[in-house]
C-alpha cells in the first residue's frame, strides 16, 4: 500500500546533511532510537562531536603510537574485517603473528635456535601479556609447592611501587599478594636490594620494569638477577624474574644493545612488550615471550575445536581484529633493525633538545634520566605559588596535552609534568613546545597564587560549591573570594578553549 | 664526498616494486632484517601474502561481522590513532562508551558529567531496571571473553564476600553451565580457579537443561550461566524456566544463587526478533549479561559489552581508580590500552540503524536462513539440527554418513570458496557431527541459493567416490599434505585398509583429472 505524501515533504535524502532534520535532533544518549537515519547523517553527527576530542598527535601524555605510514593504513583497513582468532580461515595472518613472535624473541636474545620457533604470542596490550605471564608464574609456583607438599594458597609477587596499574589488577583479580618496594625521593624505581629482601617462599616472581611509566628509567635488571641468584642459592626457592619491558623493549635493543636486561640473564623467564608503544603500531597489540617451553605450563593452554579445527589458545581475549598484527609485521620488515635504530635515535635527539631547553629556563628540575625511554619528566623548582597542575591546564589552551601527577609512595610530595617523545614528535614541535611553556610561565607569574597544592587542581569545582564548604576558616573564605574575583577578571580578558 | 655510480646501479627508488630486488629476497621469518626497505615494497609483499588468506565474507564459520558501511570505515580510520584508555584526552570518545558505575565523581572532566551512551543504550535494550536519566552499570570490552571474565570475577568476589560474612569457607567456588559453553567459560574457570560443573548434553537436546542445572547448584555455586544463542546450533536456552526453578531452590536453601546470561550472539537478536521472550533483566535473578558487539552488534572484531543489573552487582573493590595520565579514572577491564575505533563504530550502528534498522537486518537474516534450510531439506540428504528460533544459522548433519562424512563435505566445499566448518558435539553427544552455516548481515539470498547449489554439487561428487575407511584415518590423511608416509604407517597393520586407500587415491586422481576445477582451497 503506497501512502501518498505532499510535495512539501521533499525527500529527506536531497537535503544536504546540515540542512536536514538530523542535525536538529538531540543525539540519542540513553536509548536506542526507534528509527534509522541515513548513513551520511550518522557519519557527520559522530564525526563532528569527535572534533572535540583532543588531537592524538599533540597528546604528549601517551606512549602509544599515533602515526603510521599511509601504506600501513591501507593494510590495516584491508584486514579490519578479519577475526584474528579464526586460525584455520586466515592461515597467513596467523603465520604473521608467529613470525613477529620469533623476531621479538630473537631481539630479546631468547635461547632459541636459528630455525626454532619461539614461545610467545600476540595480545591486545601489555596488560593482557602481563596477566598471562603472571598466570604462568603462579601456576608453576603452585605445581612446585604441591610437589614439595607445602601450602600454596598465599602467592605473592614483588615489584616496585612505580608499577603500572595492570600489575595491581593482576594481583587483585588473580588473588596474588602484591609486595611493593616503596620509592624514595630521588630514587623513583625499584631498588633491587630491597626487592630481593622482600622475596620469600611464597613469591611467584619478581617483576622489574624496563622503562618506568613515571620517569622512563630502566631498572637494573642485571643487578637484580645477580642478587636473586645468590638468594636462590641460599634458600633453594628458584624465584624467577619477569621483565615488564612495555616501553623499553623496543628501545634498549636499538639504543643500548650492550645493556643486559633480557634473556641473557638466566633468571629472566618471560618478557612483555607493547607493540603499540615503541613497537610503532596503533593501539591494540602487545607481545609476551617466554624463555622456553617449560616456562609456560601446558595445562594453561587450551586446545579447542572452535570452527572446525584444533587450535591451541592461551589468551584472555578471543575474537579480535587482525589489523594490528599485520601492522606490526609491516613495521618489522619495512624498518628492519636500522630503521628502528634511526627512529629511536631521533627520539632521543628531540628529547635532548627539549630537556636542554627546559633547563635553560632555570625554573625546572629534570627528574628523568638521560638513559631510558625518550621522555622528559620535570618539576618546578619552586612550587609554592604555582604548581605543575596549573602549568598543565594552561598548556592545554595551546593544544598541548601534558599531564601532571604526583609520585607514588613514599615520594608523594613530588609532582611532575611529563612529556613523552614519540616517533612523530619532531624537533620543530619540541622547539614550539618550549616557547609555549615560556609563555605560560610568564602568564601565570602575573597571577596570584592559588590556596594550596591540593586545592589547586580542584579549583574548577570550588568555584561552583557553596561557601559553606569551608565554614571553619574565615581566612580561607576570603582568599577564595579573592581568587574567584581574579579568575573572573582574568577570564574576561582572555578567550580560549580548554 | 660524492661517490660516482655507474648507470646500471640505478636508483632503487625508481624500480617498480615487482622489478625491484625486494621481491626476490625471501621474507624474514625468524629474525628482524638488518635493513629497511621502501614502504611500497613492504606494503606489496605483505598484501600479496595475505591474498592467500580466506575471504572473510565467505567465512560462514564465523559470527563476527565482516562488512560495514563505507561511512563507518571512514570513522574507523580516523579514530585508529586514539588510544581508548586516555579518557582525559579523548572525552567524547569516552562518553560514547565509558564505565561510570555511579561512583562519587572524582573525575576531572572538562566537559562536565559524563554519560555512557552505548552502555546505556544496551542496558535499556536489555530492560535493566533504570530510571530514564539514570546511568547504567557496564563496560566495553575487547570481546565477550573479557566481558565474561569480568562478570565471573564480580560473581566470585560477591560470593566470597557473602561467605566471609557468614563465616563459611570460600575456597571452593564453582559455576554451573551447559557442556555447550564456549571455551572462554572454561578459560575463566581454569585461570580464576573456579570449578566448572557442566550439565551434559544428550542426543536431540543440545543446550543446558534448566532442571539438571538447578540440581547441580550447591552452596559453593557463584552463579549459573545460561547461553542465549548456543555456539553449536544457535538455540536460546530457556532462561525463564531456569529463573523460576532457581528462585524456588533459593527460597528453600537461602543461597541466593544468581544467573548470568551469556548473550554473546543472542543479545542483539532476541530484542528485535523475539521481544516477548523473557531472558534479560526482566527476570529478577539475572544479575549480568554480556553481548558481543562484533557479532550481531554489527561491528568488526574487537568489541563486547558487559552490563550489570545495578551497582551492587559490581563489587567496588574490583574497580581501580588510577591517576594514569594526570586525571583520576575508574577502570574495570582486563585490557588497558586499545583502539577506539570499535566503540565509535558501535555507536554509529546504534544511531544509524536504530531499533527498526536492527530489526530489519535480523528479519532478513532469518528469512535467508529459512531459504537455506529449506533448500537443504529439499535435497533429502540432511537432518536439520538447529531450531527455527534462535540465532540465524543452519546446523545440519548427513542422514547417512557411513560412506562420506560431514568433514569431507566441508573440505570439498572449500574448493568452491566457501568456508563451512564441521565439528562434533560435546559430551554426551560426541557421535553427532554437524556442519554449520552462520547467516550474517552480508549473506544475501542470492548467496544462500548459490550455496545450496554448490552443496548439491559436492554431494554429487562425493557420491561418485568410494567410501573412505574410517573418518579418523581419512581426516588424518587429508590434513597432512605430505602425510602419505604417516597414513601408510597407520595402515600397515591392516592390509585391507592399504588396498582401499590405493583404490581411493586412484579414483580421486581419475576423477580430478577428468574435471579441471580451478577452485582455490
């Protein structure tokens, strides 16, 4: 049955998107809309909202890759509809994963023969890789304790307090106790001596980080290996080491090849690395490699008959896209060893430029070291009047996203800004950032100081709350009012999007 | 210093890719190559190798989406360099999904209060008991595996807390499911040290029997998991009956055992095709549901959703508040960094299609499924094992598999380009082998009819071949391409077998020489 419509109701599809009714309606947020809309409208509506997201390439907070060559983008798009887990259907993609694992294992000096296949797999990121490695350690430790007839219900893991959150997740979700070596001022990584002291018979492994999230430093895995070997000889506990090389795994082999941190050290049983950090691939791929077959308990591997053939699987995720694996392989053969080396050298150069520029300003203390992940972490020499949090907010106006944060215990009074130098952060951008930082410093120098470091980064909310929030102190109240007045005055003079 | 070169050593960059030396070298497999190569060469080499992968759209084995509109592809490419976990840097992307279980906001958010759009939409689709502007409790994951592990973790922790409060032992948790569960439940059980109590299947009944399930529940059961859309034959389990029986048992025992619905496939089908079917939060014992965005959510591989009934069902202690890149963000996932593209694509689909769009697509899938099913029935050679109501797929077995079995049909179909898997049922129905065709959005009626024709051709061909001796030996021989030696050592014990093998090989060669098929496996 055809219902006739009057001419004034001209076909919706003739309207250009911005003339159509679709941009007049509020975009659905809670319930699925009843009716469909044309694909162009859907595209436009979403695309426009996403303009308000930060620009990924100016996101100096993240280690994760934000640029790849157009040829690689082509490969990625072509494989976006391949479900990686269908090994039987996509045998070449599966083989590419195996090749990547072999290459990474060799890069880390795994004791595999030239034509022998390494033990490892691709994951969605270092989080999954770490959980799998941790699971393997936990199971091996349990087996050993059972064989010795000892209790195995209280496993623990020793790490530094500077670990990335996924270790804490692993500990909490898999019911392993986390024994953290506390940091101290000027020493922001795990102290090997203290770590080895914390090791007891229930320790499933000691986790060292190559490229601490906070300052980019490499922990001294060699020293840890030596001290732990000695302790193992005394106690007979055989405690192994895991190296979390999420960032550092693709830096150390190219910039510091003589640094011993990988499988060259006998106690290192597994290593994880993020393909999407300095592996130079977009977000969504990580790798974990084990030393030998024995380090990965067979009982954790599932042999399934999923879509018709037997396939072994040991991952937390199942279905996922194939694009990143292919992109990783692309990078390996496209760049090769020399390509990666050049890129890392360039990153270090830009880092040096940035660091020297900051030092020249005389206002900053550089917290990161020269050797490590190419990043610069710096704190204000004098944070009595203004804090790094203010700096961070103000830099946002220029488009730069630079995070500020406090160190973990016991160095909580140190707050730093951190700039990560990725492949696509050229020297030009470094110099521009320096000049913007200088501008910002000049600006905030003219402003009165905010109340205290704590109150500083919640100033936005204080302006909205009632005065009744601080009824006890009238001094505070007055200061608050003054701040508000100034903010209004200053805001009125400037226009800028946060 | 300029080194002069002779003209023959022309600049590598002007060679066409296939004229360059890069296609002469063997591709590195074990070690990273020392030198770089031009990007065009790298692209071409990899692209060419990948041509030998199966065609995703002819992969009838998979539920996972293999086609999306070009507009969506544009959005996906544009978002590929956004790391989804950087909530502070990409607030809009986060808003499209975000986990915000009404935790008192320590979130420093320049745009203001956040709403989790996709999670809300899906929660409403599942009739979660929410007010109109109340935010739902849920999270986007990489797939249903992660979603199930998170849901399982929540149940385990809730149960442990309950037992601790009662002063009872909490070291032997178990979970009750059917033997037809997808492997990730077994993974969950093994990795998180929970015992898996499986309700066995039986001939003719390939899903979990609610009665048997409830019988298996004991005080250590953290939850009962029902599947909406069994992997094997697409059936929906009777969650309502399970809810009724379990409610009764809970009244008697006081154990409060909850239900989780694994709606990985069915979650985006039931609300559109069978809205009156009660399987979701309308049933009081259902505390969490997972669904795969990348199955009938119509998004490419890499996204799933876990939704909880309300805040209480997600223990606070499992949620981490981290100060990752400068702002506080709550997180409860196993993965951390991952791409944002799929979340954006899911949102695109939800608003682009809306309720009617999804319904239209599911109805088309169902229609095409009927066409395929009837075509197969008409050949008279198959038993249809799947039901009409359920996930749009057709699972079928040969009426007579004495001379040829389903595995052979599957292999032979491969020559035509179709990827149709064959597999045996789990215990206690291992003697039943089925072939399964999944109907996805992009499987049109034309393709369905063509598939029926090709299946008829395959049957015809197999009929002309002599029977293989045993399915096992046949499968082994076919799977190793160089395996003549292996097959022969097996056969050495029985000379009958050897003889028959020779005959088979001779016939096969004879027949394939007669027909010049140009199909690629």
